[in-house]
C-alpha cells in the first residue's frame, strides 16, 4: 500500500513538473480539452436527436466559433477603449480622492494627531493605490507571459478549435478506453469518484459562467444607466471576476465608488453615489439568494477559500494554463479527500476499541 502511494505521488509530481516546463506549449491543447469536455453533453444530446457524432461535433464547434467571434468583435473594442481612458484618467482620479479625503477628514485628523497624521495618511493612500496597480499589472503580465511564449497568440485560436474538434469526435471512445484500463476490482469506486468529480466541475464551471454573464450584464447596464464614467468596463470587470468568490463584487464596488466620488462629489450629488452603491447591493442580493443557488447550487463542494487559493496558486505557477486547470484540480482533490475521510471514518483505525486498562494490582 505504501509503495502504491509513493508511486502515485511520483507520478503526480512528474505531471506537475511537465506542466510547469511545457506550460506555453500545452495551453491550446488543455484549452481544447476543456472546450471538448464542456461541449460533450451537447454533442450527446444531438446524437440522441439523430445526428452523427461527426456532424454534431462540426455543428457545435462552428456555432461556438461564431458566437466567440461576434462576442470579441462587440466587447473587445469597447473594453479596450474604456481601459485606455481609465488608465489615462486614473492619476487624476486618485488625486481627486486624496483631495476629498483632505477636505472632509482633514480638520478631524489635525485635531487628533496634527498635520503629520494627515500627510502620512495621504502618502499611505497614494502608496497603497500605486502598489495595488503594480501588483495587478504584474499579475496580468504573469498570465500574459504564459501565452506570449507561444509561436503567436493566434495559435491559441487556431489550434484550440482543431484539438477540441478531434477530442469531441472521439470523446466517448477515449472515456471507454480509460475505463478499461482501471483494474476490475477498483472500477466501481473509480467510476463513482469520476462521477462526483464530473458533477463538481461541470456544476461549478457551467453554473458560475452563467452567473458571471448575468452579473456582468447587470452591473454594466446598471452603472451605465446611473451615468458612471467607465461604468460598462467596471461592470464587465466585476462580472468576469465573479468567477472568484467575493472578489468580483468587492473589486467592482471599490472601483465604482471611487469613480463615483471623483465624478459626482463636486456637486455633492449623493443620489448618483447612492445609486452606484445600490447597483452592487442589488447585484449581491440577487447573486447570493437567487442566481447562484439556482445555477450553481450547494452540491458542488468547492469552498470559496479553497477555490480562491487554487486559482491564485495555479495562476501564479502556470499562468493562464493554471487558471484552466485550477477548478478541475481543486474539485478532484476535494472529492478524493472526502472519499479518503469517509473511508477513514469507516475503518478499524477510527473504530478501534478503547485502550485496555491494566489490571489493578494489590499493594
């Protein structure tokens, strides 16, 4: 048993090392595998309707590519223009927020700790904003560097659909082959674990993707209607980051409130500032009570803290490839740990008899 565990750890370590060394090359292949995995249920449904596997795969992939191209043509130009404008105006907004802080909290701070406290606070705010921007840019650079090492970024959009098509056509045969490699005495347990992992991954990815789309649209439309500068961009960022629990809402809220203060404070326009806060309050209420329970559910089994750690850790180690692998790996580890814990709780090691008391000796 110990020898099997050692061999398993060595195999996992070898796979992790291989992914780390070949992360740039493997990105389109892992992306194609993920795409085929997500689209396989649709192919199965089309097969039940009478289409052949090849025809169904061609149809699904063609529709996916069309939707992706249309979305890129519509969203990317708008997001790029607003991002450039936001970066250009960010120093002015930070200076404006520092001015508001000085005007509103200055008298109180001077009364409490003198002018030095106010100066230190202004310096700390500027430093904090600068460090936050530097960290965010460094994180984006680390993700970009993983795909930049490819022959060209276009290969991601060329190789991935081809890989996804071939995997989608042969998906059922590959699963059957993998199932046949499992020793018969362990096949029932492995199938049960694979079914639980599949349910956790698909339940979270498909459900959370819909949550991101719904919330991103809601935030973008809501902030646009409020009249907030860069409202569409902030809404899209908040919706995209909703994939990481709580991060999307918190990031979007801080960005939107900061922009709202810099934009509406000169006229003491509390209505628009309050409406900006209300957009995120309503969005958080809808996400926590209606959208996420309906689309993601409680049976996924991915704790938010564990998921955030997995996304940040894998993203730092493997770049964009790590983000693709984080959810399935986190879900797989969670299922295996719960299985091992249930086996331990049923084992003689847990239910061992109480220690035998030594017989009393007469003195």
